[in-house]
């Protein structure tokens, strides 16, 4: 079983665009697997497309606000974990 670390939370979800906006409490790298802890069930996504203010990035750190596309409805305050 992979080790997980709380990496942040969803501060906004745009249903029309299918984008989750995350407030990070640690670093996040392109290619890492995230688990969203949602009341409707857990959801996993591999980070492949991450943005800060419209710029594509490969790395984000503590207190960054990033946008990533997701194909599952999320809720504000859903916790986000990164798997190692």
C-alpha cells in the first residue's frame, strides 16, 4: 500500500471546466498520484497538467494555489493526499 501525505485541500471546483483549484500545504510534482477524499467516495488522479495563473508548471510548493483538470465532481474543502 502506498504511503500518503496530506498535500492540501480543494478551495474551488469548476464543474463546467472540470478543474479543481487546490491550496497546497506541501510540494507537488508533475506525475504524482493524488487521492481526493470526497464525501461521495475517494477519487484518484495522476497530475499531468498543472497550472498557476494560467502558466503550465511541473512543480508547486507550500501555499501555492494550483489548478488541475479532474474528471470527477469535487467539493470545496475536500482533502487532497499525495501518494509516494
